[in-house]
C-alpha cells in the first residue's frame, strides 16, 4: 500500500527580465507499507508413482539436441495425487520465513527559484528528505550459538527468530540547471543534479525466501540507499518535422551502489531445501564513478524525398558509459547491470495513414552478480532485440494495428566467469504478436 500527499505553492517574482520567473516551495509525504502472508504446506502419505504413468510427450532436448532432459511431467497427474492426500498440514517454518511486514515513510520539503537574463535561463533549488523505515520478518538461525529471546526452538535443533530493523536517515539534494538559447533551433544545457535510489523492499527485507527453482534470496535490512551527484552538458540542434541532433557528456559520482552477491553453499531446513543452492543477497559497494557520452539523431524526410518516400524517417541514439568500482579488495570492475554500449535504432515510415516502425535495441555485456572471485562472477551477455509496430488509420476515429515483439527471439544469456563460453542459464521468450483495432470517441 502506498499513500502520497503533497502541497505546492508557486509565486511569480520580477527580479530579472524573464517573464516566467517564479519561486516554488512544497511539502510531500509518501507512506509505504508492504505485508506478506504466504502459508506453506507439507503433504504426507503420498503413494508411490511410477514414472511412465506421469510423463507427457516425448523426450525434450536442448542446445540443438546436445542435452537430453527426458520427457516432461504431466502436472495434472501430480495435482490429482496431492488433492487426494489425507495428510496435509501447514509448515510453520516455511510460512514464517515467507512473512514480512515492511514500512517506509519519506517526508520531504523543497524550494526552487527560476530566473534568467536574455537567452539564459536558470533554475536552482534544493530538496531535503527524511526517511524512516522498519523492516520486519523471521529468520532460521542455524548459527552455533543462536539467540533465544523470543525465538522458537525447532525439532532439528535450529531456531526460528523474529527479526526487525529500524532505519532513519536524512538527505539534502541541491540542483542547478542552466539553458542557453544560441538560436531558436540551437540550445545548450548544463545541469548539476543530486539523486537518491532507495533499495526495493525485496532487497531490504529481513526474511530469507526460497524460490521455486530453489534459489535462495536473503534480504539485507542494513542496506543504505544509493546517492549520486551528476554533471551533464548537452547541445541540441532542432530539425524540421520534430527532428533533433544532439550530443551530451555526463559524469556521476555514486555512493553506496547496491550490488547483487551470489554464492553457492549448503543449506539445510530452509523452506524444505537440502543440499547445495545458489544464495542471492545484496550489499553496498564503496564509492563508484562513471562518465560517458550520448549521441542522438532523429529525422523525418518529408521535404527531402519525393512522393511516398517522404514518409521515411530514422531515429538512432548511442550511449557509451565507462564505470568503475571496487568489486573486491584491490580489484575493480564495471558497475553491475551497467553496459558499456547501448544502442537504439528505428526505421520509420508514415504516409497516407500508414505508420510503420522497425526497431532494434542493443546492450553490451554487463556483470549481473558478484561472487567470491572473477572466475565465478555472473555476467549477462550482449544481446539485440528486434520489434516491429504498425498502424493504419482507416478514418479519424478508427485505426488498425499489428505489432510483433522480439522478432529474433533473442535469449537472455547468463555466463560464469570473464569469458562467454561458460553458459549457466539461457531464457527464451519467443515472439509475441498483437493485432487489433482502436476507436476514439
């Protein structure tokens, strides 16, 4: 549940020659609460099931037949056996580990002044935010000397304990922006910004949960929010028919970047899991920084090409990012989930009511999960996505559309180590087709 309340006041002023000069102040409150109450069950006295009576279809091969996984299991057969069981009981340990009660409230106030002289426009301001949070849940304490106050001793000797963490912090965010109009079509911008990115509830939860694939996710209530100071400079040339040619430079200094850690370890009696499993957790990285460049071009060729060719258009942007942080003591890497190259490109066509777009999106490889060494870090490999969209305006209120997403069925591929040959996971999402009509009235 989330509740937001805000009040803002604008006051025109006349200290400079800008007609849009004004002073703004405001107060905002955001109250967020997340509760989870998921009951887990144990089923006993199940009959022996012969494999041939539960299979569905033929053998399943992956990676072009290199690996044979055997046939799929018929889910309806398993559901029928569980439904017929007379020994179903709730699992108090797994249920307690899944339950959460998290609260995060943010109280904010800001002031902003907008003014200018001639072709120069300036906005300066500051925002202060007070954050108060409580993250509560349960944990299965398997340490040699577990705490006992308020805990429940389990039959296997481990201890189920309630855990709660209170957090409170205050941040100040100054900002300054300048816009200079060299001409009506040529604009320069310079901005100094300060931002915050709070961790998600799944990252700061005090609970440990086991996913259906037996991955273990452990929250970290001690996570700090990520804060950053950035400096951006851009130059924009506006072209006919809503076209634009722009270039920008940017740099950011980041504190407490949130990193996903992954390790393989032996777990017992955690949500019914035994043996080796992958545990995902979260930590704050030391100070990090990045810098880069972004180029953007978009243009319709209505006046440059004759007849129906005038409906053609293109849109291309490219961002190059160089980032660095201390991944392990004395060892540096790209920031997690930050690709060095990102490219978007579209081929457009708009003529006589027909609107077509073929788009491509590319990201280079980036680190996904940080492990104990470079040999076991998890990487997301580079990928290209292709999408197609179309619309035909039959009349002013009626349009038909047909879209195709993920034309190339590009897999999401995760690898282990610095190379690309140790594949540990590939996910295919196939192609999605959409067709329909829209009517405006």
